[in-house]
C-alpha cells in the first residue's frame, strides 16, 4: 500500500511533529534572515543541549527543560548583543560551547541518559517522538505562530530598520527579545525531528529558497512555510522507507529546493531587470525607502 507509512503510531506522531516543524521554523527564520542573524538558531541549539541533559538528570521532560534553558539562553544572547560591545563575540562563543559541553556531561551523569539519547537530540529521531513530545510541540508551535503571524507587521518593521521602527514608536528592544525567545522555542519544537545541530538550516534555507523567486515579504513568508512543510514531510516519509537520518535528509532536501528555485529564478531576474530598465526609461519615480517599509508593514 502506498500509504502504509500512516499505519504505525510512531509515524503518525512523527508526521504531526514534522508538519509543525516545517511551519514554525521558516516562520521565525524569515525574521532572523532579515536581521542578519541566520546562525542564531545554531547557537540556541547548543544552549538547549544543557536543558536536554537536565531533563534526563532530573527525570523530567527533556523538551520542556530544553525550552526553559533555551529561552534563558536567548535572553542572555540579546543582552550580550545590546551591551557586549567588543567582547560580545567571545561571551557568545563561551555560552554556545558551554551549553553543548554541559548537555553532554549532564546526560552522561544521568541514570537514563546514553549516547543513543544524545544522538537522537543532536540529529533527530522520528521513532522516539512520544505522545508527550507531540503535546509539547503542539503547544510550543501555537505560541510561535501566534507571535510570527499576529505581530508580523511590528516584527517586520524592527527586522527591516530598527531606527525607523523606534521613530514610529515601536518597543524595539521588547520586540527583539520576543524574536529571540520565539527562536528558542522553535529550536525545541524542531529538535525531535531535525536535531539541535541542524535546526538552524530549516529556519534559514526555506526562507533563502523562497527569496529566490519572491521579493515581497508576505509571499516569501508563505512560500518559505510551504517549502519547509514539503521538505519535512518528504524527509520523514523517506526516512521510513530508506532508514536514513531524518534531520540530514530534511536539510538536504531543503538545500535541493534552494538550488532548484535558484535555477528557476535566473530567467525571472532577467525579465525583472529588463522591466526595471524600461521603467527608468519611462522616468518612473521610485518610492522612498521609508515609505516602502511602511507600505510593506501595512500589507
């Protein structure tokens, strides 16, 4: 049967998790790309490893513990970005690597932890997604979508131009902190499917792929979510039939989508260039940058 992969309970749980990851990762990733913080998810993933280790050591849910530690780490990262100045990069490096080392140490100190547990959180493992994990992922994914969709205009304005957003009266620091916290939550949503070391790729690559064929924020957002959902579902099903690592499979499919859309975008870019040249010949007036940002926020 073509749909036999829907029968095993573990695959049903894995597919639900995959869909939620495919939606949420690009949804927050588009703001990170706009802010030129594409690797932020990678750093948070390192920090979240300490939360996973604490979960095993204290015999509590690794997902919820990782969420708490990742959120705390994201807040510290933002504080370092605000006040770190020249030593900020060193502080961030110690935070990232300390988080990973602490997680490995704590898992090995626990009675229930093992190298197999460690690998499943680092690179994803569909067969270990439990009902409790699915419940946690659903709750966390709802929070991510509430923020990324409900506050899309404000977050876009801050991501595009902080100074302009501040002039318009937006609480820039609070919104930056909210983006960091939402990114941390997304990392813990995705770690059971793609793993902590690869989650950043799923935040960034679908967005980069969508940007190849769209210059509109709204269209890019939708396309990125569609691409993320397609590759996570395709990767999950492929893992069931071929026994390959889910995280690596999903990320490679996302990169393949980026390459394909880049190839398709080349003739589109040429047509846009010719249209732009025609507009300039016709003395078309350009919209001022600040006004353009305002129109995008209102869209």
